[in-house]
């Protein structure tokens, strides 16, 4: 429990007590139901001075102080609201509206436990390892193939099969008369 001793005395002396200093950014909301946190933000105004430079203004932005029991619900609703946009974006959105002491750690833990985010997370941890193709031992023993869809023609030639021998680079091409690519493997 904080001590309120010396608060009145410091008012008369013109000094702020440590308690007052710590509480300077907090206030009770207008309806009296929530504790609000005010943070000073400096930003450049849109108005330009005569010399062309913008003027700097300080604005107090109001954020609701959240109880520990509400943290999980706030994180989940904001994270889903912005479309599972990972940790940094969730933190920015939550920080705009809410405040609690361990905000960054709690959001990091929440996003790390989010199943959707972990499934869609880009895998930068593991570099892609190329698998080298062993060189062929003799000609016409190893082929590379590709199937290309062509614009529809009168003769029903819709696909082009291209095969290239890996050793000699000998190309072979065939125009199968099939309506869909599912029948192309049967032609080989």
C-alpha cells in the first residue's frame, strides 16, 4: 500500500512527491469506471511555419489500463481483429489503446502460442538446402520433363510435352491431342 504521507506538504513547497510523480500519467476516466494512462507524444503538425519547417506539438494520448485477468482476452480480440499480423503489428495496435506493465512480453507469448500464426509464419530459421542431382552415367538414361499448356487450337493440341536428356541435352517435344493434362502421363 503506498504511503500518502508528505503529499500535502509537498504541494505547499512546490515539489512533487515520488508518488505524485509516478501517478502523473494516470487518471480516472470520465465515467469513473476505468483507470486511464496518458502518454505524451511529440509529433510534427501539418501547419508549416514561414521558414518551411513544421511545428512540434505535444499531445496526451489516452489508453485504458488493463487488469491482468483481461490481458488474454484483449490480446486475442486485437490479434484476430487485425488478421493475425504477427507480433510487431499486434503490439502496435494494442499499445495504441491499452496499457499494462508487461505488455510486450505478454503479446510475444500470445503470438508465439497462436496456432494460425505459427502455421503461416515464414520459415527464415532454416535456409533452403539444394539437393544436387547426380550426373547421369550414360546418354538417354536421365531426362528432365516439362508440360506446357498452350492456347486452344482447332486441332485440339492443348499441351506441349518437352523432355531433355541431362547428359547430351537432346530435346524431344510432343503435342498430345488430349483435352486435359490428366491424360498426358499415359502418353509417356
